[in-house]
């Protein structure tokens, strides 16, 4: 059973632990060290705490600045394989760029991950946006979201056929011409792994609604998000689909609010790597629609603190209230990031999780393990 697809809980995961700096564009000494040892240690903690998933970012070059934010990155498919082998209940996604990875190879890689994790592998599909990365790889970045997502659609159609078709087949498409190809093994017990897609453009959201279980989008203003999520659900229903909407958040949780605000100011303002922040914002403006462009310039501070994630800052009660507000806005779940995930997650686990469980947002940990 793929619990992440069936649970009624508000789901929680982590984001970008495979990347140097995680989600915080900061110069502080304790910023996230994305070593394998730290990722393994965190995965075991998350698994034992009943956290639902880990989601990586696939990066090939960093954003510059003093820290070269995201310049050091663990590759996501092999990262996921290692973490699935070390955990019991955690879903682990691999993030894959369609243009850089052949669908026949990816279909077999994900099926292999799913065998390792006994049904706990997931696929995050990226149609492409970061032009300098594509140039670094010698790949063209198609002009226009329609072309990128048309390519992604055929790419994923190939993957899905490989996961479900019993024998060999030929494929004659616009982008792929395959002869006598087949995919064995199929994913665990013949069921499709959960699919995630971050989409801001109309074409991207059509792709996510048509193909994904989870559509990933920022929560910048919750009233705006409430309307946005409702519209996405309505659009999916009209298409005969169901898609859950996820967002991402950054946590600064301390025993008192003043301490949390002081630390946010320390790492996210006084010691922000502003050159890397501005490079990141400029690239988002130039090539992506993941963030609404009318609001992007207003969230530069959030970019430094948590890559634009929704701020969960304050006491355990205040952080829990923020998570509850995301659920009330219609989101199915959120990722969590910390300046130092391993150092900070235990306090969140021990103080915030019990509050949202008591609120009824998540079932008790022992029940999730039993499921």
C-alpha cells in the first residue's frame, strides 16, 4: 500500500537536503552540510518520527555568491536508493529533468528504487527552466512552456507504458523512436509510484493535473493560495482527475518568539548570501513561472531565509498554527526546511508534531507505522 497516496493526514516532508545550504541562502557556519552522513542520519530520524517523505532538488551548477549556493549536490536517483535502503516507512522521491534523462533509463531506475523500498519510491518530474544548467549540459532549453511540457508529456507516456506493458513494443513519437523496448521489473506490486510536479504556468498545471498525484506550488499569501488551490481542484475535477496541492515551508522554531525572530534576522538578513539570492531571483524571472512574477520581487527576504518557502517562525504553538493555516487554505501537505535539519528537526518533532496531532491534522505516529 502506498500510504502517501491514501492517507487522510496532512502530509509532511523535507526538501533539498541533498543540496548544499538546503533551502537557506545564508553564509552562517551552521548552514546545512549536505553530506551523505547527514542525509542518512536525517532520513532515519524522519522515518522514526513518522514523517511522510523526502524530496530532493536536482541541480547541476550552483547559484554563485560567496557560498555558491547549491553548488554541491548529491545526485537524486542514487541518493534515493541509499535512503530507501536505510528506512522502513519513508517515501523518497527522485527529481528528474526530462531533457537530461532518457525515459527508458528512468523507468527502470524508478522501478528498481521501488523494489528497494517495497513501494516507497516517488518521481518528481521537471520539464526544465534553469537555462545555465541546460547550457552546462549542452542541452537546448526549449523556448515556451508549451514545447517543454509537450516533450515532458511524451517522455512520461513512455515511462508509464514501460511500467505497465507486459511485452515489448515500438514507439514512434515526435521526440522518441523506440524499437522492441520493454521494461522489467515493473514498479512494486504493479502500482504506479507517486508523481510530483512543480507547476506555475498554465501548461505546467495542465500537465500536473493530467499526470501527477501532487502539484507543488508556493504559498506566498494564504488568501491568494486559498483561491488558487480551490481553482486547481475544480479544474482537476472537470478533467476527471484528482490532484493534491503541496507547498513548501521554512521552519525557525524556538522556545520563545523573540529568539526565533532573532535567529531569522541573523541567518536570513545579516548573513544572507545576497549575491546568490539575486542570481536565484533573476533566473526565476527569466526562465520559470514557479513563483508568481507579480509577487517574486516582494519575497526577496523569503528567498534568503528559505528559497521562497512559507515562513513557520516562532514558538512550537506558533509554528503549529502556521501549519494548520496551510491545511485550512486547502493544501494537502508541506515540505519543511531548516538551516540545519539534523540539529533542528528533533525540537520540531518533540514540540510541534504533538500539537498538530492533537489538532487532528495528523494521526498519531504509532498509527502511521501500523498502516
